[in-house]
């Protein structure tokens, strides 16, 4: 049996798995409606918002497409910040719906500087929306959404739409306080569940755009979904009932532990893990890394794929490789859910064995020792 350390999907906690294993209930029954409403309330807590949260049975990409086809109309001008595989997906979806796209294209490791965004908004002040990622999962780079949101709203009339797939439930995101108009996320990372549910949260400014949009949609119709939720009927169409059970269980766990403590725990763990990685002579790929995952630059002499395969075949540990142009350059390790210091100590020990087998000149357990020291400080 393999241990998952991937950037998503993640290892499912036992208390979530037990909910997933329960018999199905009818999605029009009062038991399910109550469960569904409590799940939505829990997600609002995690987002630090009073705004609506809509749930669709889809992957996170479905949530991204839903946001575009509900909020924008063909030929609307949008600004997309491209800095990796998943932020580039915003452009690909916008192209499908005939939007007028302006791009800020960044190297696949850096975060956008606030001044870069401000300059783009000054040069073209009639954007309908600004689209970016909070944490770019392919590179591990974190964007300062709080500051970027302030710039968007001070210097334009655009709404801010963010992909928070790999940040929600892992690093701070305060939707209302930061004035983020739209947040898109999914069930399979910080929400500690299998893939299968996409969520979109919208404030009133975004809802006004939804009412104005003339883009065709059917399954992903936000107005239809909101009406159904408000009428007490749950979802418009048959949902992924087991995953809704699982997400409810996860939100209850997060409420009890508190989202602030989860942010603090992740910050300490990620800091210790990154320093342990650097102690064995490897570099962290992004200059401004997110605490939701660690992306490690791998020298060509070692080979990212070799390390990934050796961890799986020799130690039964599965990590994520690089994507697109980073396939041969990086490995990615997630910091989500119930993974604890012992899990990461075991992983660092396994990495030490793999690297010494590949003739990397290190003391085998140095990474483990550094990690333990920082976690205990």
C-alpha cells in the first residue's frame, strides 16, 4: 500500500473515510438537505466569508469554467496572470468562451509583484475581471492575494476571481476581509476529500455580473443553483453524495481544530520541511513558496523522475512530479490534511536513502535531524 505525499489528491483522513463508506442517502431527503446546508456553512467558515458557496459535482477545473461562463460574457476584457500550468488554464478557458484576453506572463517560479499588476491596470482600465491563482500548484509559488485584491479594487472596476485549489484549508485566505470577489476551489486538497466536488463562492459584486452575463450555460448555472439552495432543496442535480458527507466531516474537524491553528501548523511544518530539504543540498523552486506544498528543484545529474520512481518502488511513497516544462526539473510534496511530523520524517529519511543511492554526497539522516530540531523549537 502506497503512502500519498502528493500535491493532490491527498491521503484521506480516517474520519473522512468512515463517512465516505456509509450507505447512500436520498439527495431529496431532509437528512441530506440538513447535511448539505451544514457543509456549506462549514465551507463559509473556512473561507472566512458570509458569501454564498455553490457546490457542483465536478473537478476543480469545472469550477473554473463555471466561474467564467456565469460571470463573464463573450468579448469581455480580462486580465490573466500566467505563471504556471494552472494559471495558464484560466487563459485556455477564457479562449473557449470568446473573451478578450490580456496576459501578464511570468516565469514558472515567480509570484506576481503588486507593481506589475498596478501597471497593467493603469495601461488598460476597462477589464471586466482579473484572474489568477492564489498558490500555483505546478510551481508552489504563492501570490499575495490580500495586496493584489486591494490594487484591483483601487485601480479598476474589475472583479477578482482566484483559483484557490491548493491554498484553501492550508494557508490564510480571508475572503471578506481581503475583498476577494470570487473564490474557486475543490474537495481534494485542503478540504481532505477525494476529487469530485468543485466549489465557487461569490460576493454581491460578482452576483451582479452573473445577472448581466449572456454566456450560455446549463449544468453550471449559478442562478439556478442559488435558487435551489435557498429554497431548501439542496442541489439542482444529483450530487456526489458520499463526498458531500466527507466534506461535511472535514469542515467539522476544521471548525473544532480552528482554521487559524491549521494555518499555523502548516506554516511551521512547511518551514521545517523546506529547511530540511535545503540542508541536503537541494533548492526550493519558487522564491516565495506557499506553505501548502514544497516544490523542490532537482539537479539534472540526479533526475526528478528517478527520485519520484525510487520513492514509489523502494519505499512505497508517492510524490508528485513536475508538470509541463518542469517535468524533469522538480518534485512536489503536499502539506495537507492529517499528514504529521512523523510522516515527513519518514519521507525525509527515504529521500536520504534515494539520494545516497544516486551518489549524492550527503549525510543520510541530516534532513531528518534538521526537520526534528525545527519542529521542536
